[in-house]
C-alpha cells in the first residue's frame, strides 16, 4: 500500500474517532463572575427547574413532577466546579447518567433547552445557587 494512501487512511480514521458523540459540543474555558445565590434560587423557580429537580432540604420549593429520575440537588452538586455546573445547565446532554439513559432508552437528557430563555445573569446566579447548597 503506498505511503500516501496509508497516511490518508490513518488521518481519516483518527478524524472519525475524534468526531464521536462529543463532537457536537465545543469545549471551552471561561471565567464566570460571582453570582447571587438568592437570585439563583429565584431563577431556579422562574425557569421551572423545580418541575424536575428537588433541592435537598428546601421544602419551600414546588415538588417535582417529572417521571424520569433527575438529580436531587444538594451538597454533592455544590462541590462540582462552576464550569461543570454551567455546562450541565447550558448543554445538559454532554453527560447523561446511565440511569437516565436506561429510562429514556439511550436518548439525550430530558432537560429543557434553556439557551433561548435564560439570561447570562440567570446562568451566573444559578451556578452560585447550586454552589451554595453545601451551606457556604
């Protein structure tokens, strides 16, 4: 097999392997300003996050009505870095738990697309709210 053909096959194979399921997401790094956790709680309600998510220890929020298992937010989620929290809000299907995949028969996250209804300020405050759930 000529070297040029072999090289082309290797490049194509590598490209196809690299363009796996995460190819539709561009991984970037950016800085979020500090948010307001109380405003984040208000955004959590206003954006109807309570339809699916409960918050550990917060009995004042409306009870979720979702039939698909979703995380109950609490101390475990507060320890996650702000970038991962923001990514989970903006692109919820970038990581889908095995439990949800089984329930949705391999489909993407059932979380609503908030990218057209949520402001940047709400995103910043939602991240602050989730990070405050460990008592900070």
